[in-house]
């Protein structure tokens, strides 16, 4: 069983696929899945995207530097929303970020991360990388390395990494295991090249799995084969 994990979730886990905002049904599902693993004492960090609110590329006529900052603020909105919902469900949660000063957001301080974990808190890292031109996948890779995770789980709406986008191509073929180099060379667009490259440099294992399948998160943390594993070599 993995004991230290960074979970990257698409903003759409809060709204449902291709939807905006927050869906009660989806948020309750997320809380149930997180509860199952928090009961095992897993030290869990979460990076949440903002596809349910704003993605920088969705804004026409707005400069990327600005639209990306709006996108990053979206991840803070999601993080605070989740903190409140998690705590109402009895899951202790702290939100950390470098991009905002707000009463319920703590500034990231490496020395404190372990204190939060030891006290039984889930840590939500908000604000992506803190820079425009990136996405929360790259933020997740950085935070996974910083928190010394054993595994980065990307919980998404497809069941792993395929040779092409399975939402577009019916004949896409899934990989069980793939190396960072293969993912980068084949330009598999499930994650940014920057994210794969950071994970390669620090040998951070990645598991891509369907978050919308019951118990998948728990199974992933138990080390079961529930998606595609990205590793240094096969
Ligand atoms: N080779 C591939 N294998 C699997 N999925 C792929 C591949 N190429 C593209 N995709 C697409 O990537 C999508 C992953 O989306 P993801 O969960 O990263 O959402 P996001 O856009 O990063 O998050 P957010 O909703 O927060 O913006 C999948 O739904 C899938 O359609
Ligand atoms: O490091 C980052 C992370 C995110 N952004 C902007 O935020 C949105 C939302 O993130 P997703 O990963 O797409 O869910 C993203 O589209 C960027 O516009 C950023 O600039 N830097």
C-alpha cells in the first residue's frame, strides 16, 4: 500500500464531464472516495484543476498571461470549496498556495507539509505552478516531488493512457505500463510534456486511472493495476 500520494484531479470531477460549476452528485462521490483512503492514514496531497470553472485557453481575446491567472484563481476557488465540503464530512483539510493571501489559505512552507500530514490533514495545493503558461498537471508533478510522494495519481475520465485520445478514436489501444520517454516521444496528450519530464527527472511514478469508477482510488493506493503506470524503464 502506498503511504504518501499526490492525487491530481481534473476540475471536471466536481461538475461532471463537459459541465461547469459544482454538481452535488459528483462532489458527494469525490468525498466518498477520499474518505475510503483517508481512513487508512495515507498522507494525501491533492492538486485540483479548474476545467469546471475556467481554462485559460477558453477565453477569446484575453491575453494568455491574464487568462491563465484567471485559470489559476479557479483552482483556488475549487480548493476552498473542497476544503469546506471535506471538513463538513469529517476530513481534516488544509489549503496551501503561493498565489493568494486569504484567511483560509496558508502559504506553502516545506517545513509545515509534514506537520500537516502527521496531524492527519489532507493538503490541497492550489494555484498550479503559480505561473501562467502551465497547467495543473505540471503543478501536480512539482508538488508530488516537493511532498516526496511515492506515487502521482492522475484521476481522470479515461481509464489510462492510450496510443491516441480514446474519446476521439474508437480503436485507441491502452498501455498497461509505459516509460516517461515513450510518453514524451509519442506526444501522448493525457498529460503535458513538462509534467512527464519533471516526473522523469525525479523518477516519480505516475498512475493514470479513471476516477469515476467506484473504489479505483483505494485500489490504486493499494497498488492494484487499475490504469496505466508510467515508469523509468520496463
Ligand atoms: N493518449 C491519450 N490517452 C488518454 N487520454 C487522452 C490521450 N490524449 C488525449 N487524452 C484526453 O485527455 C483527457 C484528460 O483530461 P484531464 O483529466 O487532464 O482534464 P484537464 O483538462 O487536465 O483537467 P481540467 O478539467 O481540470 O482542465 C482525457 O479525457 C482524454 O480524452
Ligand atoms: O500552473 C498553472 C496551472 C494552471 N494555469 C491556468 O489555470 C487553468 C486551469 O488549470 P487546468 O490544469 O487546465 O485545469 C489552465 O487552463 C491555465 O489557464 C496556469 O496558468 N498555470
